[in-house]
C-alpha cells in the first residue's frame, strides 16, 4: 500500500455517519481499521469481500 493514512481520503455516506454516531464509532477508528487491520477474514455472505478488524479501540471490536 503506497502513501500514508494522511494521503488517503475517506468518504462516508450519510447512513454510515449515522450508524457510526449511533454506535459511538470514531471516523479515525474506521480509517485505521481499513488501512491497518489487526485481523482479516473472508465475509461469509460475500466471498469477494474481506472483513477487517481492529480490537484496540476503547473496548470496541471494529468490524469493517
């Protein structure tokens, strides 16, 4: 992966922003999880997609 996190731009849908607020998930946590997950696994419902996890954030396990 080239470039740092600061070089990348994330765009969130209104639905994503609302769900993040409802679940008290910070944008920085989502960005960190996408760029440098602690763990990945195939998505059982969508074999062409990968789930990414970060387990360090304030007691949350982020599943992106």
